[in-house]
């Protein structure tokens, strides 16, 4: 890594270990969004890590975002997940928004405006082209109706980007993105979803019941949001890969520490070959995942298409993380099943990574199609 990347890593690690780790168990237990930590991340300038300097960011690109994400996720997957939302939002608004949309960026960077994105619906997750939320013209503006599911930070959102069907054509050709005020009349937030893990994200369903939006609420070209969303997914898949990597790293560190201190049959269990082999596989796969992620991130920053590389990083890292967090829990034995140990929370949190931002089955389809295209 460069000197600036190393400095970023160290800054994120210090904040995570000093501020996030001591509160991570309480966030998980209480399932409540921690505004103080969110604001602290903003004050460090982390929300603009990937944003160009002329737009108010630090210009460290996808590689910087992935480096910071790994360090935050090492101490809390949920806080890292919350970190990803503004990082991606400011990039999206900077790349596709109009002057009014981009005017929100400083507030998002400062942590004063909380953004969220609503794509998934109760009946449409991976099938983004099949979404049913509608936006119809009404005078000079729009009226939106529909239901969005699993909106991360939906319970506290101030600026919501909604993907809706804005034309008569089916499939992906008539989807637009609308920037809505979180307090818009008719925007109804559901209850905080009771999730297996990743607590404290105010994840909820949002219903749009005749929500009115001005003509300039459309982000990017009208009926052109599907392509924008797919491009954003490549970046967000790198972020989710780095999140899973951070949790796998934490599990590995905990497993090593526990294996050194836990004594059975007259000695520490790290001396047993069965445990040594699990730790060796963890160390190797974590290193491989980090290289896959950083390779894809540097390609992204160099302006290359990364659909295949992002999918490969997401597929390998999240499957690896699920496997090795489970193995780390196994090394803890019965204690790993207790909430007294961090590994129990890591085990619940990391499961989402294989589903989020496109299931790993979808990643395999993407990779296979890209391979077919590359070999044509």
C-alpha cells in the first residue's frame, strides 16, 4: 500500500478499536442505530474516502473505501455496513445527480444528512428489472406508489433514492431513480426488521403512497436508472467483499488468541494439528481474498470495467468468510455459542454477506456470462 493508504488504514483501525469495538456488543444487543459513531465516521472524513477531491472527498477511490471498510468491519459488521451507505450515495449523486442533488453531498459527508437507497421489493430482489414501484407524471412532477423492502437506514433516512418504473416498457428500459425527502407526505416507514444479525441498521420496509416529487427529482437520465444501478453494484460488491473480509480477519484473530489460551489434554489447543490446519486455511484464504478485492479495486480506480472481478471478489470472499467464521466458532467449542464471545456475533453478522448486493448464485451467473463474453 502507499503511504496515504497505510495512513488511512491506521486511522480507521484506531477509531474502530477505540470507539466502535467497545460499543459493538451493545449495538447488537439493543438493535439501535448509533448516531454518535456515524457522526464520528463523518468527522474523520471517511464518507468521502472514494469521492474526488474537487467534490469534497479525499480522492482515494475504491481501494481506499475497501481498506477503510475492512478495518471498520473487523470491529463491527453493522457499523461498517452503515458506513457503506453514504460512501456509495455521494459517489452516485456526484456521478449522476443534478445541481440540486449534488448540493446534498456536503451534508452527507458531514453526517448531517443520512441517505438510503430503495431498490429491492417484497417480490423482487435479484430481479431488479422486474420491480413494480411506479412513478407517473402528474403535471410538472411525479407521483410514486409502491413498496420497498430491506431499506438499510430506512428508519432514519433523510434523503431516499428510490428506483421505480417510470415508463410503459417492461424490463429494464423504463426504470428511473428519484431522490425523495425522507419526510415526504405518503412516505411510510415500517417497523425495524428483526434480523438474524447486522443489528442497529434501522432496516425497514418503506411504502410510497402517492408520494409527490418535483420534476428535477429524477437522478440521471429518465428511464436510464437500471444501467446506473448495475454500475453501482460493482462498487458496492467490492464494499461488501471488504466487509466480509474484515469479519473473517476478526474471527481469525479471535480463533488464534483462543487456541493459544485454551488448554486441553495438557497443553494449548493451538498445538493440535486439527486446529493448526484450520488456522492455516484461514490465513491463506484471507490473504487470497484481500488480493482479489484490492486487484478489482485498483482496476476500478484505473477506469476499467470490473463486472467479473467484482463478482469474483464478492463470491470468493463472502463464501470464504462464512466458512472460516464458522470454523473459528468451532475452535471456540461451546464458548463460541455464547454471547460472551465476539465470535457468536460475527457468525450471525457475516451470513448476510452471501446475500447482500446480489446473492452468490447471481455472482456465479455474472462471472459465467463474462467468461463467455471474454472467450468469444
